[in-house]
C-alpha cells in the first residue's frame, strides 16, 4: 500500500534520513507515516521553516513538500565566531500517496517544527439493504406459477 519514494532530486547518498543531498544544500526531512481505519497521516520534521513558505502539493499520487529554514535574524551584519548550523537549508521530500485515500480532502497543519498532512481514506464498498418484502413477493409469485405436485393433488 505505501512505499517510500526518493528525494525530489536525484542523489547518490544512502537513506533519505542521512541529511543533506551531497552537493545540493537540500535537506531531506524525516517522516513518519501512520495509518488508522479512517486516515493516513504523514508527520514531517521541518524545524526552523517559515510555515507560510512551505510548499505542499499533491500530484500524480505523490506528496511534494518543500521549504527553507529561516533562522529569523539577518546574518549579513555578523561575523561568526563559531558555526555548526548551515543557514537557509532547503527541505525537499517526495512521498507516495496510497491509492485508497481521498487526496482531494487532504489537510495540512504545522506546529513546533512538525508538518502534519492528513488524508482521509476513501469509502470502500457500500452496504446494500435487503428488501425482504420484494423477496417475499417473488417467492409467492413463483409458488403460484409453479405449484408443488402435492398441492395439485389436494385440489
């Protein structure tokens, strides 16, 4: 039903959770995919990303997530004394959407560095009520048109 797709760009690195795509400056956010009886939920880590700048798209049964980290201060006026973080990291991830979800009804929300995308499942099948009155009428019509041999002898 669900399988992971690669990153939005071609790369030669190992698993997508290893971080940056070599030579691109694009980070692959970590993802959890959960399923209940009524929905499939994607939980995507996007720390430091301005949520208004996050691009979430659904195309061809694929969820596209892109964004860029914003540390919130202008760094042009500062000289770094020590630096471990890379500013302006871009995030990108492609994820396959299962066939049994309704992508038209998908919703997304973000809070505390976590993007949550919810897909309700499509209704599968439907219950058909049995019309007992109709069955009884058919049975009676069948009995009248095809009498049982014992019934004929009694008359």
